[in-house]
C-alpha cells in the first residue's frame, strides 16, 4: 500500500518501480490523498498498480488534515479487511 499526495508523487513512482523490479509478485495498492488529475492519469498507466482514492467525505473532518496522519489507520483498517497483511510505505 502506498499513500501519497502530490508533493511526494515522484518519490512514490520511484518506490513503485523499485518494488516492481525486486518483488514482481507483490500487489501494489496506491491510495491517493490529493493528487492532481495529471498524476492520477500517469499512475493509472503503471502496470500492476491498483489506484484508490480515499473518500474524505466518509470520515470526520480532521482526517482531511494530512499532517496529523489520521488517514493512515483508516487505510490500514480497510486494507486488512481484504488482505492478511499490508505494508505502508512512508511518503
């Protein structure tokens, strides 16, 4: 699982490329925390990456403040409903 907003996009793409080279079997799920439309389109062209946008409207208003990381346990909780484990790469 990779979570990112626009200022970290280039680093996230580099991390995806690195993981794909060394761990081709790993499923990569990318959570968007506020990318621009161009970055989303670029991300959706990457092979083996599943794109998801966090719907902030589903959660309390403080989750929108990306600096307090309230979004992180929410995404991990959602992931663990579908997968036995997940790894959150830092942005």
